[in-house]
């Protein structure tokens, strides 16, 4: 156990030191990689790297969460995002018993629709489209009794008018799960990599949306409740936007109050790194999720009408052959985003005959 902890600590110290130098603030290419890959993730705040539930979507939050219990599980969702943006996610997992390795494959696709092509004077010359996609493949393995480790390799591509860009990235994660204590801890370094093709070949490479995340989840033995906390953007302390609107100018004789700009905002900066969530199991097959993302609320709420910005809710229906996940996320006072997905246990839905025995298609490894 001491050895495994040392290896885990060393791994993330190295990743942290390298990745922190790679991207520090600013604007990023491939920002769509930060989007949640299923409504289950959305309902838990957008990030969740330490949930041992039997949902293939969590393996794409932290590759070490992929395990034998998700063998032959396929997750599909296709939803309309804001302003007519279409989002599609495909998540799939398979366990290779012979190699004691669980693998995963995923596709993320965004279609931003059609745009008018105009010059600086507003003359229209046609239209163009914009699209992003990423293809992921990864694997995870068990280490001793409670530990798992995994990695995902991603190829991301972005198309905008006649420009395009590509990047090769990787996620590396570890997780610890103690079934007797119903406790799970996970850590992952996301989107480490480089631009394989720049938008403009004569410009410097765009930074990528690296993130370092740590999460913890605890399920209560005598209550149908799991509580979770996920900490993100850990490579940089201050992710707070200094809003000029916070500076008041209503003092006597029109002087400007600069108190807002000189405050430390310690607790605000701290909680912008945190997402808190809970999962309430109403029955064996039905669960209700809710979460609060302080960074999202702080950045998207209106000062006079904060409404429900930063909150998200969801419902999970878990049946033997399939799962249904629904989320309603509040980004802004203008309206919430509704999302739905379906997970299928392919080995329970389809029988591929004698050939399936050779590839362990029908194998059931439990949860």
C-alpha cells in the first residue's frame, strides 16, 4: 500500500510540473474537450472523477474508473445545445479478461451549424460551417486490491471556415476504491498534449485546455445517499475574473470605490475550484442527482438576477439491460439546458452466437 501511494504521488508531481509549464491561463484551443460527455456527468456539475457507479461515462472523466463491470456497455446521446449547436457523444467499454485489462473507446462531436460569410462591410458571399470532434481510446488495470490506473489517448480536430487544427492529447488517472467503506478517491491530469496542426501555420501553437482534477465520493451505509466533491483547475490558484462591474462609483463627489479590486476574495477563489454534488437513490432502479458549480455560477450569473446559475439536477433510471440519464443544467437566467442519453448492455441485448464465446461477448463481470 505504501508503495502504491508513493507511485501515485510521484506520477502526479511529474504531471503537474510538466503540464503547469505547458499552459497557464489565456485562451485555449479545443475547449470543447471540457464539456461533459453525458447528462449523468452534467447533473453532477460537469466534472466527476471519483464515482464508482456502473456508467461508462465516468471512464471518460477518469480512465482508471473503467473496469470489468462496464464490459460491453454502450452510451449514446445526441442533444441540442444552446443556439442550435448539436452535440453527440458515444462511449463504449470492453473488458479483455485474458489480459486483465479494460479498454474504452469514445467519440465526441459538435456541429455549430451554418454561419453567414461576410466582409468587413457586411456584404454576404455565402455561408460556412464549424465543427469539432475528438476520438478517444484508453485502457485501465487493477493494482493490488483497491487501486486502479488508466490512460486515454485523444485525437481532437477542429474545423472553422477554411481553417482547421488538430491536437494529440492524453488523460492519465488513478483511483482508489474501498467497497467496505463505500469510499472512492480519484485524480486525473486531463488534456496533456500538443497541437499537431495549428489554425495558422505561421503562428505559435495554441495552448490546450489542460486540467488537474481530484475528487472524492462517499456513499452512506445506512442511507440511500452518495455525496461527492470534485476539485478542478488545481494547477492554478487564482481563476477568478476581476469584473470591472464590481467597482462602485457611487461615492460622494463621484469618486470611485476601489475596495472591490483590492479585496483578496480568498473564499471565492477557493470555492471556484470546487463542485459539490449528491446522488439520492430513491429505489433500486431510480436515482436523483443534484450539484452546485461555484465557478459556473460566478461567471455566468447576472448581478441583479443570479437565478439558478451553477445548479444542475438529474434523474437516472437503471435497468438490467439499459440505463436512461436525464439532466437539466442552469447556466444562465435565459434558460436551462436539457440533456438525455441511453446506455445499453450489449451483451444482454444482443446474442452474437457461438462466435461471441471466443471474445467473451456475453461475459458478466458484475459491478
